C-alpha cells in the first residue's frame, strides 16, 4: 500500500520537476541568446535609429526628396546586413590585408569607371549598376576599418621601426588619395579612421606628432595656393568657399553662408523644448537646405529643442563609450583596433555634422549616423553596429 501511494507521488514529483526544468531551460536559452548581444552598444544604436525614423518621417511631410518608404527600406536592409556580420566571425579578416586593400581601392575608384559612375546633385561619388544606385565610399568606410586593423595588428601593439610605420601610413595614403580626388568629406572620415588605428597600434609619439605637423603644414599650403591666382588650385572652388564661410560666415550670404545661417536659425528657434514633430518651420518653409540629409541635426533641434538634442547626443555618447569599454576588455590587438576604427568613424561624423549645423565646424556634407536620409549611409552605419556585435559574440575566441 505504501508503494501505491509513493508511486503516484514520485511520478508527480518527477512531472513537476520536469516542468520546472523545461522552464529553466527556456529561460537559460533566452539568456544565452541575449549573452550573444552587446546590449550596452546595441540599445543606444537602435534608439538612435528610432530618432532618425521620427525625424525623417517629419521631414517627409514637407520635403518631397525625403522618401520615407525608401528610408525604411534602407533601415531594413541595414539591419539584415548587421545580422549577417554579427553571425560572421570577423577574425577571418585579420590576415587579409592585401584583399581588403584591393577591395577598398576598387570601391573608391568605382565612381570613376565609365558607365558605372553616376552624378547626383553635382556629386560624382555615386555608382549605378542597373537599377541600383549607391555611394561606394560608404561601405568602403567599414572596409577601411578592417584594412587598417589588419595591417596594424601584425605589430602586436608596438611599432618598432620607422619603416613599418611608413608602410602602415602608405597603406592608408593610397585609398585616401583616391577618395580625396572627388569627396573631401568622406576623405576626412577615412583619414580619421586610419589615423586613430595607427595611433592606437603602438606608433611612437614623436613619429605621430611629426606626421600631424606635416599634414597641417600641407593642408595650409593647399589652402593658400588655392586662394592665389596663377598657382595650382588643388581645392575646388566650392570647397574653398566652404572654408572661407566657416572662418567668416558674412563673406557669402548667398550659398554656403546662407545654409549656415539658416541652420543656426533652425537650431536656435527650437528653444529648450522644441516646436514639436512636424512644426519645423525652417525646413517646412524651404529655408533650411538639405534638412533631411546634411543639416538633419538642425531640423531635429528645431523640433525637439535643446533638451532633445542633449538626449540624442547622450545616445551617441552611450554607444561610443560602451564600444570603448569593450575595446579595453579585448585582448586581441585586431579586435581592439577594429573597435577603435568604428569609434573613430562615429565620433568624427557626429562632431562634424553637429558642429557644421552650429557653426563650429566647416560645412562638408558629412551625414549624421543613423539619422540622416540616405540608404548607403544607413546600411554602412548599421553594418558597423554588426561589426561591434560580432566582436562581442566571438570575444571568448578572440581573447
């Protein structure tokens, strides 16, 4: 009789234990999947994308070029690319310097290929393959991150000879010259990415300082010669005008000077709380040029004010510093340098785009990451998020 009672009780205990075990397994499974995501970087990145969706939807109400459906399509494709990169083991690229170099150069040269190069709004940095139009320089940013990280990682955090340092600089110089021939803004981003990786790869400080001095001197020489008649003008007229407008906004009130003035009016008119979604009168009235692309931060500031701008910049800071913290935790030199390249790209683009909207930086046409309208830019920025997530997912293998 005792066995009859114990039997069902034992079965019930085993049944209940099995249910609890299954529930625990499901919870553990969810935790396991979440462990493969670096939420400290992913959350602010996705929140910034949501900010972009709201901003571009607002812009689409009054700006015909701001096709909201196309914007959403760019986000969808970018997320798909990010997932593919997240699942891919990025370490396979650590020894592919030559292949990455060829790919970067090919992307930068693509707009110059007859029958492929395509001009949009006076800009020649586009390529058209069938019905697909894109900016090859955008994906080339991520390729440059891997190229420079791969080239620099072989020194294991310390460059001992000047020959190696010069070789590393030359690896960056070749694609840099290619992009500077037609796109100064993207060229600056490529330079910052490469320079940050070289500096963090263990280059001696005296060599870095000497290189910076040489670059500054060369830049001054280019600007001066471009301003003097009879001397070679390396800078195009519109590029030179943007620099003069930055130094003296009142020198040109018809073109770039006008753009800067309207951007500053839009930012200032937002006040502390902003005018609200859809109430950006500067953009709606056609006063603010390229409100959905180059000057999207001015549009956002007008609608959401100083408070909204601080929140947006806080999201960028959260994303950037979380990536820095991850880089500090990695033991692999290649992993560290890949993250450094992503951080450099985001930081410079945010500072430049926001800075040019408030008159603190020259106008260069650099988009605001995750916010500005443009599928090529959005896909690239989301791909860089996938890169960080891939580093996190494979962190134990890379350590």
